[in-house]
C-alpha cells in the first residue's frame, strides 16, 4: 500500500533524524557520480584514493562510508517506529489497525525489493537481499517490539546477534580442498579468514548454504548456485538487530530526555558497540563483513549509526546551524520515492540528458560533461542527474507531497 500524502504544515519534526536520512539517501544517489572511477584516474593522489575508498563497497572485510548506507537506512527505520506508533495512537488508531498496516507495509517493502531487482530481466527475480526486502521481512517484529519495554529491545537484540552467530558457527568449515572458483571466488582471493573466523568466508558459509536451498524453491531461469557479492537472505536476522538498535535510539529521543543525557547515551552506545565489533574482527574471532552482516558488523555498524545520529543531533537539533540541514531534509522527506526512482530511472535519465545535450554541444561547441576535463566526465554527468533529482524533491517538499508506505 503506497500512499501519496499531501500534508499540511505540521508540528516540529526532529531535524537530526530527517537530515541523517537525507544524508544516507544522498550517499546512495551519489553512486551516479562514479567517484571511484574518477579516483582511478588519479592513482598518486591520497585525497582521491580516500574518496574512491569511501565511494564504493569494500571487497569483503572492513567498511567504508558507502557500506554504511544500508545499516543507516535500517537503523533509521527503527528510530521512526516510536514516533509512528505515537502519531497513530494520537489519531485514535487501535492496535489491530496498526498491526494490519504494519503487515501491509512489510509486504509492500518485500514486493518492492523483488520488483526493483527484477527490472530489465526476463522473469521475476525472487531475491530477498535488497535493502527494502530485508527491512520488510523484519518490520512486523520491529513494530511489535515498539510496544514493549527497553529491556525487551535489548533482549531481542542480543538474541538475534547470538542467534546469527550460532547459525554460522555451527555450519561446517569449508574443507581445505573446497572449490571456491565454483562459487565465484578466486582460488587466491586474499580476503578469507583463517581458523574459527573461516565460518564467515565468502560463499562457503551458512548463509550461502541456506540460499542454495531456499532460493531454488522459487522459479528461476537457472538454479541458484551463489551470489556474486556474497550477500545472503539470512542477513535479515542481523538486519533486524540493527533496526532494533534504531528502535532503542528512537525510544530515547521520543522520551524527551534532557539533551545532555540523550547525547551521552548515544555516545556511550555508539562507542561501546563500535569498539566491540572492531575488537571481534581485530582479534580474529568474527570478521567484520557487511555483505553477510556478521555479528561483528552488526555491532560495528550499529555503533557508527549511534555516533552519526549523535553528530547530526549536535549539528542540527536546537542549533543555529539547523537551516543548513535543509538540502538533506528535502531528500530525506521522500526517501522511498527517490530510492525507487533512482533504481528505475537513473540510466534512462543519463541517456536522455545525452540525447538532448547533443545538439547544444554541436551548435555551440560546448563540452557539457568534459568542461572540467575528461577525468571528471562521470562526476559532471552524475552531478546533473543529482541536481534534477533534488529539484524534483524540492518541488514535492514545497507542495507538501510525500510518498509513504
């Protein structure tokens, strides 16, 4: 159930949440800039090397800013739940009505995830690794936890993290002669762990084994053997844990705690979770891998999410800098809409721009995309796409048009 809402100017929103959501969506949209490709043209530049690293996903272990898009999006879904429940209760909605809406929302998110991953294919691609599908599969559980006490939140988080650990740790280690090339992993791939941590090696782990059974239950043009990126459907378990961390943060913010107490909680939760995840990887216990959302990644990325929410709160909540958040708020206000538009239309928009700029370039000899040099061609082309996206979102924001599920 996708709704287009024309809203009246409403009560004050929390700027940090909207700005953080807008920042996350901007990072996703910025893929159209292809900054990692620009960085490759400047191999001796430390600045561009750093930009290139954070503009794309890491191969396996570790993380970049780009790797924080999905955890942040999931975390912010959890942050919004206490506010959503309170708003619906204020409108007189009963629990049954809200539960029905939560179930519908979950189904729509799963359906959208499958639909977007099937675009351009010959048949439906039943995959459940997309961000929207992962959130949808855990959303009803998250909603129900929204009515429970913080002790339930922490208990559910621990149960999911330990459960994910148990599933992977109980799966047999790959034998020494395991045929990695047969599952899309080069034989000399340098990112595999040794010892106990090998339970989370790419395409030889419990998530991969589960998908070889589960995904082949659906109609497919050919049997599922492996996911090229190493992603797994079982990521839904730790993804829900990340959403619960967001629920915890949202509950703190909704409670109206003194500003200092709230910021201290975000700081402590972020520092402790980040440090625990980093230590698990550092000491070789569990590798820090986003693609299969290991327990180390759940803690590490969850800690980063707490700290990012802290930074946005410091910058924009009750702050003279609040007006600077406006460009991000515009993006965050229609996050689902722009997520789908970008997935479906970005390539078409690039092609259409090239079509209509061609005559302009021929007539006036203006170098549209290479105006700053051929090295920056993809960045300029992507920048025009981003500008069009933002102007569209600005128009919707000014007209108070918001697409919701």
